[in-house]
């Protein structure tokens, strides 16, 4: 189940702090369009409705090999 509502900040570098900003950015980048605040809100509500329980393993510190 997608958990985009609980995995921000967004992008590879965490530079987009909110899902609203991310939706607007992706629409502009992928579709070359701008959305109204109401349209962005509708998309964000939909994305949040897909959110399930985030497994604790997802945010657990990974085991790294010993450094030499």
C-alpha cells in the first residue's frame, strides 16, 4: 500500500517538505500544467486515503557491514 502521506519530505534530497508542493511540482513537470489549490487539495486527500500502516522496518536503521 502506498504511504506517501507519511514518507515526506519528498524527492531524492528531501527538498520538497509537503505533499501539496510535491503534487504541484509533479503536475508542472510531467504535464506542463498548473493546478488550483482546490485541485491540489483533492489529489492530496486521495493520496492520503491510500495510506496504510507504515511498517517499523521501513524506518529502522539498517545493518551496515563493518568498516575497514
